[in-house]
C-alpha cells in the first residue's frame, strides 16, 4: 500500500474514510475511540503491508496504549476502510508491538 498517497488523498478530501462494523465493535471492546483510529490512519507507523491492506501502529493520546488498525484501500476507489482496530495482546506481539511473537516449537 502506498500509505503516503492514501494519507494525501484523505487530507485533500479526495477519498473518505469508512469504519467497517467489525472495526467499530472491536475498537469499542478495547475502549478505543474514533480519534484513536483516525490518528492511527493519519500518523501511525506502517508495520505490515499486504498490498491493499496494511497494519498500522500508534499509541492512544490519553493512556499511551498501543493501537493496531488494519486499513484497506483499493486504488481508484472512493474510500479507505478501517477493517479492524484493537489493542494488541502482549502474548502475541513483541514488546515494541511491531512484530508478532514467534510460536515456540515443541
């Protein structure tokens, strides 16, 4: 994903940002608010790029909690979509919240 271009399109109002129902449900479960998700899209760090989907990381303003947002954007469409958003689980992520923990082999 060309995140810089997506952010530029959003800032210029050329595309909109939509929240998938799943994203709203998951964000609410973790106590995340709209501003946390929007902040992650506009300023978060790209930690995984899967073409039309990207995983972004930022930290909440109030509590400095890690926030992951999956953003989807198909070039040429009218909106970016926040697919899901959550506070990552320390059991599944390295302490920097940027890499998934490797599963131990038995």
